[in-house]
C-alpha cells in the first residue's frame, strides 16, 4: 500500500482521510470501541458504495501504525491511545 498522491487520487476518499475520520468517530464513542458492522454502516451512510472499497484499507493502515486493535471474539475495533 503506497500513500503517494497522484493526479487520479480523490482526496475526499483517500486512505489517510478515511483513517482520520475513523479515529474521530472512535474518539466520540464512550469506550473507544465499535463493532465492525456499525462502523461500516456509519461510513456507508457517508460514502455510499465507495465505502466497500475504502474502509478496509483505512482499517489496515490504522492497524499497521498501531492505532487500532481488532477483537476477533466480539468483531470489534478498538482505538489504541
């Protein structure tokens, strides 16, 4: 996954933008956790069909940089401070 901008990149739905939106959304949650299906529903209401293509790379990016933890038993994403 490369994060280099190019002339075809849509800055409204790029990985960094969506990742920052995920962090903002999780910070609003009481315990900084959310079920994946709830997160997907929230972003589907914002981005529509594009959500299916942009949310997974954003989650992967946050996991790789150590900002997100996935709890398999509960299918939850947890923000790591």
